[in-house]
C-alpha cells in the first residue's frame, strides 16, 4: 500500500503548482505594482490639489496657498514617493543579472536625462511667463516625460498596462495644458493622482 508521500501527483495539481510558480515569477520580475504606482498617485493627489486650490478655475484662489507652498507640498510628497518606489525597484532588481539589468539601467538614465532636460528648458523659459503659465510649463513638461517614459517602458518590456498608463498620462496632460493651469492641476490630481492609486491596486490584484 502506497503512503501519501508515494502518491503520484495528479495533472490538475501539477498545473496548479506551475501556475502558482508562473504568477510568483511574474510578480518577482515586474515588482509590486502598488509600490511603483500608488506612492506617485498620492504625491500628485496632494501636490496638484494644493496647486488647484492656489490657481482656482477662474483665476481666483480657492484657498490661501501660495505657489511656493503648493510646490513645497508637491516636492515633499514626490520625495517620499520616490523613496518608496526606489525601494520597490531595488526589490524587483535584486538577483537579476545580464541584459535585464543593463536594460533597466539605461532606462533609469533615460528618466534622469529627461527630467534634467525639463529643468533646463523650464528654467530658461518660465521667467519670461506669468506665474500661472510658468507653473504650467513645469507641470506639463514633467508629465510629458512621465508619459513618454511609461510608453517607452511598455514597448521595451512588452508591458501593455504600462504603455496604456503612459498614453493616459499624455492625454490628461495635453487636455490640462490646453485648458490652463487650474484645470491642469485639477485633472492631474484627480485623473492621474487618483488614477495611479487605482492602477496600482488593480495591477497588484491582477498579479495575484
């Protein structure tokens, strides 16, 4: 009589184990989506809400928040978001070698170069503009880099959700820039801030 240890594993059980391992491997390779998206969503929700309250939709502020105070909220929140996302990226890249590491390193440098270019261009152009338009240049150009890099990342890793998130950022950014500083801040806070939080939760559930 065979013991439990000697029993042959059924095909259904083997398929279940294979699927569990596949899901675990995919999650390990792509990281925790909640750590990669939700922190930025919270940062943009807080920071751009502060800008929205400063700008208003009719040119009059909705709250006594200066542009520098709104910027401080956004930058502080983004620093925290960057630290949390970096932790998630380090966990994702731990143990990965070869072409994947090189590809990720080049992608990271591309992010840095894009943001530095925004700083150079906006620093040169924004002093020539009214304060609201100056803020719109900074916000619109930064989100343009976010959109392009997400779409490029989706193409590099054949990750359709990442690509579509980039396209969503591009669309919201374009509409906001056309409508003006107040609308740009509102749309970014709600549709991108809230959208990134929802995307992180949905992608984590999808990975599971």
